[in-house]
C-alpha cells in the first residue's frame, strides 16, 4: 500500500468516525441533511474521503444519499426505539438465562470487554462497538443461531441509538460500565433469574435515556 493510499484511508476513517459521532448527537425526532461541503469543513478533509465515508454509512443504514441534495439522516421515532428495545429484551433475556450455564467460559470473556470499555470513555464510537460486542457475546453463547442472526439484524439501529444514549446523559458511559459489571457478576453466580434482572435493569436504563428530549455534548468524562 502506498503512502498516498494510506493517507486517503486515514482521512476516510477520520471522517467516518466524525460522522458517526455527529449522527449520534443529532435530535432524534428530526431528519437532517448533511452536505459534503459542510462535512469537509468540519473534518478538515477533502471531498473524496467524505464521499467514501458517506457511502460507507449509507451501506450501514445510517443515512440515505440523495442526489443533488446531500445525505439525509432520518429521524428515529419513539415507536422505533420502543420496538428495537422490546426486541432486544426478548432475545437477550432468553439468552442471558441460558448463558449462565456457561459462566465459567462467558464471564471472563465479558470481563475483558468491560475492561476494554473502561479505556474507551473518550471515544463514543469505539465504546458503543465494544458495548455491542458485550451483548453479542451473551446472545452467541446462548447457542441459538436463528436468534443470533436476528439480533445482528438490529445492529445498525442499535449503534445509532447507542451513540445517542451515551451522548444524551451525563456519565451514562460510566453507568453502563457499572451495569455491565453487575451482569457479569450475575452470570458468574449461575443464577438465571439474577442474570435476567441485571440485564433488565441495564436495558431499562438505556430505554429511559433514549427517551430524553435533549442531547448533551460528549465530553468523555
């Protein structure tokens, strides 16, 4: 790979990460248009990496590129939030109850992810990716490939909502770490009911944050 290619990819990566953070902070009830020019100005990059980053995000379901208008970021309705969180609860409750029988293998895996998250408090994009890996590990370990595939189909919605949840409430990231630790402890105990209760508390907290009307700036603290 040439230096020119490496620089272009680096610029695309910077733009992609900025766009993800920006989209996660947008008011959820409003659709928003983003133009290449404004993204270039905000990120200090040229149009080529901006265009590539926008195409990448379109593929992931975060936005829709509208010819001659820009990239449209659709609103997230109360109904969509409720539906996604209900679907998560159904899948994850069943999964975490099943996964307690595999606590000896699963708990150390989850602890590694919690430790990794602790080092990502100033990086919401990577924090949420690690968060998704935490929950995916529980669902995967439960051993139902159909449910695991369905859970992955919620991926794009979860990422955008997760970014919003982290940006919407002060210290939410640290609360997530505490809630994840409680889930790990409950799984390690081998008690399915305790594990389900810890998971439910975490998902309920996330849902309450997602319902907040305002979005605060991410400060990483």
